[in-house]
C-alpha cells in the first residue's frame, strides 16, 4: 500500500517541479514542448508502477492488452481496469477518485508554472 502512495506523491512532485523549472529556466511553459514530453514519460512510468502495485494487491491478472493500454492510453484503460478489478460500484468510485487525482495534478502543474514565472524575475532571470 505504501508504494502506491509513493508513486502518487512522486507523480505530484513531477507535476509541480516540471513546470516550475521550465518556467524558471525558459520564462514560459511551452505546451507539447521537450519539458512536457519528459514530464509525460516520467508520469507514465509512475502510473504504470502504481498500476502494477495495485494489481498485485488485488490479485488481478491483467493480460497484455490491458498492460499495453495502461502504457499507451491510460486515460481509457484506467477506468476499464478499475471496473474489471473492483466491479461496477467500487470501480466507478475508484475512477471518480482517479479523476480527482488528475485534477489535483493539473492544479499542481499550474501552481508550479505560476511560481516559476514569479520566481524567475525575482532571481534575475
């Protein structure tokens, strides 16, 4: 259980630190830029780590299609995984919680960008 929280915490850290340093170094955050590509790659690794730990905890045996879906299209595969591993009721609740986590991650990214843009000029950048 602890590993899942570590993965989510690191995901939050990446969501905040990535835009913060990009804004600090470049003065702006470029959508679909090199920095965001790196953040996305690291985020996918952390999501996949969380998924593997969750699968092990639940004793869920996922096939190659589900595993590949989590890497290539997590936004689609994650709700399917939740319903298949937990049933409709608990799966829908888990998907709603995941949507809330996603909203928090977006907020952390915006906060990191804002703070980076405010800190850069203060440091003489």
